[in-house]
């Protein structure tokens, strides 16, 4: 009955026109800051706190609370339409919400997010209504030791849920406690850490500190990132109402999310972010079709959105019943209550029932307002998102300045904000979190008081904390939490959240190379946990792109306009099911020609899991053909295979490198690398024996995440982990490839290729070649000698990653198995266990399809093809009827002659080829 | 140098400073803890944690934790502009200094002069109206009375 009266009383207050207005303003502003990325509810509430000084306490708190839960609504809009979380708790909504938008179901996603938020928000307020008075009565009996123990538990939970390392979170809490001691000591009256500065005598102001840590530093971080205009999906004007099928799928997730969110919201430190991640994980596990998650599952929107709103409601419980804030936003609300002369805590319901019940009931109204208002306003928010950041951030900064100044009409507070802005910026740079600092700073003085009072009570014995059952219980829980992970599932969710959160940050332009590496590692670990790891394609792409950029800053340079678009680009054409990510070659298009690339075994291994090819390596010409080839390869139709491709841009080797190669050939230098095999000699010959010199290959990663748009099957966790691994390996290759290294022997690793035709190679004596070409010696004889390698199909050989590889080296037969066929190319699966070191490539076609190839790959390739075709057996699969043409040996001979001539020139050696080769 | 090492050493210094300050503020005894009690033990805890961080950072962080490159000097300019704003606010008055602040930042973003001047002017006046006239915030007046 007491509750019933309370609610009625609260309604009387909340329905007053002035309070309705404040509630409306609150939820409106809340939605606004939720929509705008880079401005969160904490900073917004801090900003608006001074403007509520004139209002009554009830109105002020109603408005500030409205900002908080309003932001939970708004965040989903940005996530769904732009794939950037509008605020942190909407990170997961990006995954499925944006995927739904891509499928043209933005309306349903926005609708279910709003309805889910409304339902969960209302449910959590109901729970708050019943729980809060009850808890307030219980906590009335708390003395200083209980409070102290409770706050210890709160801080522990906070660090337990920390996204970065626990040690760092604990350090932040300690720093926050120290910050909380600044000012006049309440017990002894002495000044601490004031350094004679006036402003500090009252302690560090919460508002300036929060605006510095969450407002200014956020802007500074965004400034140094490159921000590019993301594609914004046009907001739907209709279809916002979810269909019956949507409801059927979403009802249980919403209910589960509400319960989960509410419970996690109560815990200090957990809050809305963890709640949304946990809900996502739960829904995915509960789902009968977990593979749909990440590809536009409506449950993945409904659950987390419900959870973050429920958490917003739950977070009020510790504030209203204990006077302890559960998160940074609640810390400001606590400050707001105190500024308005109210003491939050168990006595609030008795001392200020109007505030207590007014806030709670206003949340029913606010939630209804949000639902009614926001669906029609979505187009407005979408337009707002198009405002460039360049015009936005000066205003954000200005508001922060005004806010900080107007708290006490004092420049000193502005300076405090300035300092903490820089501190916050550095903290983020060094991977610290601001939230524990804020909470500890607020809790600090209370905690200190409770501690000192307890010790005075117990006359100096710490036993008081343990002997009293409640405080002892709290401390025990804290100890357990700190020492071993109590709930493994929660922790795992936390780790997953962490990994996903960080990857998702790539969208938020916060992912740096080192972090991306870390993400890769984590995702890899998580890959063992089925269903735990799911990233959107863009997130994978961005994570990898971040790494590429980290290592190759030059790619960002202005020389290559349009490059970034390609790299981060969202494929616009429906045909492009694969997201292309390219570490682009800056160079002349015409110079590019298809080349083979060698990929080390370990890298290839990364492309495999359980013997299945997760990622194929494709010799590819990067460029406009990417899409076409992706299409041609049938990724869209059949499989959802992740594909990594290696692109090679030839570059002439320098003079010294040619020298080194020739040393390999003739073994001139005693201590130098010597050609060990005939085959290796051959290879080296090839390497330098092309038309005008050898080339160095550049390996560039192209990561294509194949998706099948028809059945919407998302790439699985393992695939993604394999993909990231593979991408990292490729990146390693890039780095290696930049270094000039001595050439490693290759031939011993090259498997015999059984069924290919004979090769007239440079290691043979002139006499034998002459005979072979004249048909005087059977092919079999040649073959025995030279089956190690094939004639390079292309005329140039390559030095890839320190290994000499014959360009267009042979298709690997042993252990290789064709997995795809295309008029222009073949795909081979190569088992990682095989020692094949030559490129995964395919033989050049022998069947006269040069024309097709010419069309598809460009004239250069066509010309090469033509040449090879002319050579006949060299490139193709060899059948008995397919005899070598008589001029083959001549061509090869000419080439060798020319190379020797040129090499001799380079080396300054007089004489002919025999001098060089036979010495 | 690993980042954790750098930040750990920094916090260690902070911790030592806090603990020393705490000592000078008098710890009191357990019966009646003094003003320095909490700062001292807070400093000790922070110091221990920083040492843990420093120790655990060795070797681990060196490879993976490369620091993000700063892409521009913009944050520096903005930090300077913020400080300038605060220092000039009470001498020049809210409207003038806000105008200059916005102008500087818009120009920093390479927006056109015309756009920058107009936007800065509108921004300054609008915020004056919003905060001073409507929300009754006490903003410092300049020599011209606003």
C-alpha cells in the first residue's frame, strides 16, 4: 500500500506541467546526445547541471534523469543508420541493427529498438518502484562499517567489470580516491592537496572533472583521428512498426534483456554497456539460429536495446536507496541531488518523498514520451548526423566551457576541466578508463568518512568490518571477486564484450594498430568459444585496415585520393557481397600485371582450420576487377568463404640484388649463398633471366570477407579468427618484404610436380637443350632432371619475401586439390602440411583462352599469355599430344643470352655467358 | 619504451607524492585517524599497483603497444584555445572571447572565412541569449557590458 500511495503521490508531482516540460526537455536532449556520437550522457548531464540551479530539485532531477535514459534510446538510431555507436551502450546494436539497415529493414530495427527500450524501461521502473523503498528500509540499518564495506564492494565490482586491465582500473580507482581527498578535510578541517589554490579548497568539482574527462578529452581524441563521412542510411518513413513475426522473435529477448539489464544495472560499474553485451551473448546462445546474429537478427537488436534501457532504470536503485552511484552518470546525479540540498540514501524516501517518487514516476512518463516522440523524429536525427564534426565540436567545447564556468562562476573550475581534459586524453592514450576515477572520486569522501567513523567506533580495530555480518559479507564478496573470477560466464561475456567493443571501436575510429593486434589475439582466443565472437564485416575490415594504416602511414597520404574510401568503403553495389579491404598499391595501373606471390606455410596455415580452407589465397589483380572476380568465383552463390588475396606489384631489383642473384647462379663467392640444386640454379636464372631484369614483388593484403547474401549466413567465429590471423600474417609479410634479405634456398621445398610437361630450363647444357628442342631426346629424360620446377609462365621471376619464386609458378599438384574453376583461373586448396612454397597459383591456360584473359586481366596479361601460349607446353598441362614447339628452346636461350649480357654489364664482367655460368 | 612502463612510473611518482603529503598531514592513529590517513594509504595502494603495472609491463608491452600516431597538431591547438578562452574570459567578456574562440576553431577546420565569421558570430550571440538571457547563467561581461 505504501508503494501504491507513493506512486500516486509521484504521479501528482510528475504530471505537473512544469515537470512534464522538464521531463520532455530531458528526454529530448537525452535522445540528442545519444544520437550524436562523441557526446555521451555523462558529459551532457554535467553540462546542463548548472542550468537546473534555478529549477526546483524535483524538476531538475527529472530532467537530468531523462537525459540518461533518453540517451539509451538515441544511441540505437546512430548505431543502426550509421554503424557508429551513438553512445557506448549501443555498440552491440551496430552488429545486427546496421546489418538490418543494409537489408532495407532499418525501419523494423529502429522500431523494435524503440519498443524494446520502452518495454524494458517501463519494466525496470516497475521493478525500481517496488525494490527501491524496500531496499531503502533495509539499508537504513547500515552503519559506517557497512557503508564502507559496501563501497569497497562497489569499487571492486567497478574494476571487475573494467574493460581494460584490472590493475589499471584499480589504479584509476585509487587516483579517484586521492582526487576525492582534495579540499578541506571534513573531520579535521585541514586543507589537503590544495597548494594554496582557492578553487581547490572546496575540492575538485565533479562537473568540471566529468566534463574534462568525458567531454573535452573525447573531442581531442576525435580530432586526431581522421573522420570521414560515413554512409548514412536514409531513415525510413514507414515500416517502423515491427511485424507480427518481428514481435514473435523479439518478445522473449526483450523480456530477458530487461531482467538481465536491470540486475546488471544495479551493480556498480556494470551498467548499460555490459548489460547490452551480456544480453547479446545470451540471445545468441539461446537462439536456435545463432548464425543469423551479425547478419541482421532482430533479436540482436531487441535484446541489447532492452537491456541498456533496463540498466538505466536499475542504476537508480543504489543511488536512491544507498546514495552510492553505480556509474559516472549516477555520480553526477548524486552531485546534482546534493547541490539541490538533498542527501541521497536510505533517508531520501522519508526526507524528500516528492523527489523520490517524482523521479520514479516521471520515468514512466518519460519512457512513453520517448516512444511517442522518437519514432516520428527519426528523420530529424538522421539529418543531424549529417552535420560535419568540424562545425559540431567547437560548439561542444563551448558548451563545456560555459558549463564548467557557470557551476561556480569561477574560472578555476574551467581550469580544472581543462586539466582533466588533458588528463582524460592521456589516460585514453595509455589505455586507462575514466569511469573508475570518477566513481572513486565521488565515493572517496564518503568512504573516507565511513572508514574513519568506523575506526573511531571500534576504537581502532579493523575487526569491526569483519565481525558485523553484512559488512563482512560485502568484504568477502569483494575479496572473492578480486582473487578469482567468480562467475566465469560473466567474465567471459566481459572479455567478449571487450574484444567486440574494441573492434567495434574501429568504427568509432579509435582502434589503433597495436590495439587491433590485440583484438586479433583476443578474437583468436574467443574463436575457441563457439558463438562468442561475431563481428560485422565492416568491423573486420576496419580492424584490419587500422593495422594496415598503422604500419603504412603513407597509404593515408593525400597522394592517393579515394584510397581511404576504398579501404574503409562500404560496398554500394549489391553485387559486391564481399567487402574489399585493400592496402592499396599506389602506382600506375598499367604497370600492374598479374603475378604470383609466394605465401609462407605458416601464413597458409592460418587460413585453415580443421583442414578446411577458411581463407583462400588468390593471386589477384587488385582493382576494379576485384568485384568482378569475386562474383565470378561464385562467392555469392555457394559458399561464404573468407578470402585473402595477395597482390603483387613488380618492381625492378636493384643492381646489388641482381649481383647477388648471379652469385647464386654461379656460386662465385665462396661464402655466399650457393646454388645447391640444379633446380635452384634454374630458379635463380629465372629470377634474373627475364626480359630486362628481375623484379621484387610487393605483397599487399586484400581481405575479402565473403558472404552469401542469399542465406545471410554470417562468417563464423573461426572464420573470422582465421581471417584476422591471416591478415596479420600478410602484414608481417609486408614488413618482411620491405627489408632486403639474402635469398633463401627455395628449391628443396618445392614439391615435385608430376604431371606437368617438361621444362627447358637454364640448367641444362646447351647441348641437351638443343637435342631436346630438336626432338632428339625423349621428354622423359628432360623431365627427370627438371621436374622440380616449371618454366615461369610469366617472363619475370620474382623475389617475394626473400624467396625467389618463379613468376606464375606452377600449380601445385601434390597435396593440392582444385576447389574452384573459372574460365580464367583455378583455385587450389593447399594443405598447410605440404611443403609447397611456390605460390598458390594456377598454370596458365593452355587452351587458347587468351582473349578472355585479355579482357579480364588487361592487355599486359594478355600479352604474357599470348607469349606463353606461343610457347605451348611451358604453361599448360601437358598431354602427349601437346608437344613442345620447336622454338621454345630458342626463346629460352635468347632470354638467357640477354640476361647474361645485361648482368654482365651490371657486374662489369667482360665476356659471354659461359664465363658467367660455368666459372 | 612500453607505454605501461611510462604511465606506471608516472602514477608511482603521483603515489609517492600523495603518500608524502599524507605523512605531513599527520596520519593520526587507528583510534582517531588523521587528515593524512586516507591520502597516505591511498598513495601506498596506488604505488603498489603502479609497481605491479611496471613490473608486468616489461617485455609484454614492447611489441604490441605501439602508440597511436597523432595525425595532426589539432588537439594541441584546441588545448591552447581552451586555455586562452579561460584566461581571456573575464577580461574580454563572454561574447567577444566566444566569437574569437569559435572563429579560431572554424578556421582550424579550414572552413571559409565568411562561413567562419558568420557562424562564430551567430554561435556567440546565440549562446549568449541561451545561457545569459534564458537560462540566467552568470556569464562574465566584458568592457562593453556583454
